[in-house]
C-alpha cells in the first residue's frame, strides 16, 4: 500500500532525528573526574587556587550553577562528601539531588541503563561506589560528566581539598614533604597522584600486608616523587605534613581485627610527633578513630588541620564542579 507523501516525509524526518539523537550527548562526559591523574599539573593548581578564591569570595559564585542539577549517588555512607556537595551546589544556585543506591533501582538493573537514564535528568553525577570499575562503566555510558566521590581505589575530591589545605598554610606546594602513615588505601593513592602533579615528595610508612597499589607507586617512582619505608621514624623525620587515615576502610569491615593488630604500631601520637619537625601539619580525611590510627590529643592539637580539610572539601569541590561545567 502506497503511503501518503506527508507520512513519508515524517518518516524521513524521524530517521534524521534518530541519527542526530544517536550521536548527541547532553553534556561532556569526557570532562569526568575519576582520579587526580585525569588532570594536568596546570589544571590541578588552577582548581586549588579556584577553591582558595571561592572560599574568600563565595558571593561572586552565587549564580554560577543556575539551571544546573547534580545527582549525588551513594553506595556507601557519608557525612563530608554528601554534605559538602549538597550544600556547595545549592550555594551556587544549582539543584542537588541525593540518591541512596540501596533504595533505588540501581540495585536491580544494569548499571549502564540506570546511569544513562540518570544522565538524561541532570548535568553532572557525583558517585561514591565500592568498585572503581563501576565508575569506569558510568563514564562509558553517561551523557554528562561523572565525578568520583570515593571508590575502593581513589578519593580524588578529598585529595584536592587536602592539597588546597596544604597550599593555604605553605603558599606553594613544590618541594614539600608529605608523609602518609598506615593503610595503602584510596586516600593514600589520591595523595600519591596529587604529589606527582604538584611537585611534592610523598613518603609512605607502610606495612607489607597493606601496601599501596604497585602501579600507582610505580608511576610516582618514575617521577622520583615517592619513598616507601616500614619505619615510621624514618618516614616522619623531615615531614612538613603527616597524614593518616583509618586502618579499616568502608568495605574492609570483615578484616577489622586483623587490621587493628597489624597496624597497632602505626598510630600517629605525641611520641611519634616529638620526632617530627615541630612545624609539621597533622592531617586526616575523617572520619577518624581516636585511639587507633591517631591519638585524641594529636587530632585536637594545634598542628592538626583536619577540620580545615573537611571545610575545604566544600570550597574546592564548588570550583571543581563549576570548572567541569565550564561556568568559570
Ligand atoms: N572524608 C570523607 O570523604 O568523609 P565522608 O566519608 O564522611 O564523606
Ligand atoms: N579510606 C576511607 C576513607 C573514608 C573517607 C574509606 O574508604 O572508608
């Protein structure tokens, strides 16, 4: 049966629409941020300076995310990451939307389908996941940028806030010695990545059972940016910054007893700090476990900048999002 010519025209137009839609993306997924290694050295410094600037002049950024929405997708619990992103997006005129993975259909559908749907609604997706591979899947299928809000491998937003905090105290980062004590985990990996980008030296005081990822260490070795040791005293003697994190990251709970036993000699406490330079900053990404990886008196000491770090999450992430969405 011959179809009327106006229907033929509409079918041709529909085909064109399909072709155009198939190749179109709502946003720029290539501007995703999964690790500090995704950025150039210049971009890292620009974002750190942007965070410092936004902290001083937040009113100038009130409209920056007007008409933009950001999904905050969490597989794990959070205080700092959730609150700093949720408040930060709102402070810039954007709309944040929190999604608890467990109470959504991310639990029962293919990740690639759900993320494609979500990316049709929002302009950016911040995601906290167990497996870093899930972020890689998201980046592959999303139509908007994806930002890593912590995975088993990296915690890059934390790293940016940490380097911003160090920069606030020391002005420049190049040549400073950062000493990380304890578990070779996601936070440790992002500090290694950041040290490479900022010209800092990082020393890791580690236990062989929980060493940092060898590939990440290898890259830092090629840049002469890293030194690994089993001796805490050796590690901290020239430190400008001493950093520690929990011995039991989210997802490692079944290993709690073994980890506490293994790391019992790795506590950052007054006795250890008395052997470090007296100007050394003390850092921790929080949440902390007083009496385990860090003693309460050190956490509360004058040299501790842990609450500056936590606050700076909001400032540097505000700039990061505005930068990713090309609004600054
Ligand atoms: N530092 C950090 O990411 O804290 P939360 O797990 O509370 O978000
Ligand atoms: N290494 C910790 C960081 C928490 C912010 C974890 O992954 O649980």
